C-alpha cells in the first residue's frame, strides 16, 4: 500500500450502517458525472461468507489489510482515469477505526496509506435515512 496515490479530490461519504451512505455516494457521483469508488469491504466480506450466509471463521488482521489494500487500489484506479474528483462510498479512515476497535494499534501499512492519500472532503452522515436531514457535517481533510 505504500504507493503514492494519483492526485485529485476525493469526496468520501461516511457514517453508521443504514444511514444512506451508498445511496448518497451513487447520487453524488451521478450528479457530478464522476467515478464512484464502491465500498470494498462489503464485496470482500460477502465473498468470504459460507454457504449459510455467515462467516465461517470471522475475519482477521490479514482480511482487514486486504480490504484496505483493495480500497486504496480502487480509489487510485478511479483517480488514474484523470477525473479531478471521485466519490467514495467509504475510505481508509473507516478502516482505521475498524482496525483500532478490533485489533488495537493501527497496522503500519494502513497508517502509511493514510498519509499518502489524496486530498478529500468527507460527508459524515448521522442516524438513518438521508432524506431525513442526516448530513451532519462536511469537513475538508488533507
């Protein structure tokens, strides 16, 4: 993950489950006519589910590292198209919090990737249902 990210602005939508992040990200990308970077964790963890629709052995540090690596790659690929702006359904900040809650001190490769990422705006949602005025703030991060 120690590769310099392609430059451009990333608009990242974050917030609790079922708050409308994906719907808002899709709509923003459509309106702005820019690439959408989907949440990698959802697809990755779905791939790992057993036939019963649940995780056989949960997930471990290697899984979260791989999710982080794939999220960085997806963001990089979207920016490499030359688009000056991309919309992301999540980003490494969420993966950082996830790691620290589950495992403690942040993995070095994720910490390095956080330092190397492109400038971003974060739209943090609160509660549920975007239509209910749940956008709590937009913050510029570098």
